[in-house]
C-alpha cells in the first residue's frame, strides 16, 4: 500500500513540474562539470529532470560525495530513450502493464549505464553508477529517490 501511495504522490507532482530556474541550472552545471553529462541531463524529460533535481537536493543533505551527487542527477538518464507518461509509469511499476515498452522502462538503470558508456563519459562515474545503482543500491540514493 505504501508503494501505491508513493507512486501516486510522485504522479501528482509530475503534473506540476516546472522549468528549472537559473540558480538550479547553475547548480546542476557546477555539479556535473562535464558537457557530455550536462547534455545527457538535459535530454531527460522535464519531469525526470525535476525529479532528479529533487533527489540531488535530498542527497546533498546527507553527503558531499561528488560522484554520488552526479549520480543523483543522472540516475534516470535511461528513461530519456522513450516517452513514458506518468500513468504508464505507475501501472508498469505496479505490474499492471507488461509490454516491451514497460520492460524497457523497468530496465532504465541498465540502459542508463549503456548511455554513459556510449557517450564516453568518465570511467569513474560509469563504475560508480554500476556499483551504486546496478550491483547494490546506494543507501543514501535509495532513501532520497522517491
């Protein structure tokens, strides 16, 4: 039941996401410090960018680790390969929808790693992404990604 509540809460926020202001944009740029990473961030949907910024801001309350902060901004880049409406996301995560597109959505973290590799992103970030998202969920990120 808690999962349904959290997914519904995120869906409602999805409807009201706004453009990022100049200070938020500068914060993102100062954190990522790499043109390739910034381009990947801006390829995400408006809602995924806003969500990633929320995760970043919550993560920053618990850690100053530069790789973790970059990861918090880029953890959903695998979703940038397709358009996933909010209701589709909820039904997919709850297991109501099962299709190739829903499988792709659920594999967004693996796809994100492929995107980082394909774009020749820094190897330390790719390894950190793999270790902290794919192999084992980073505790801070796990608790801030809602």
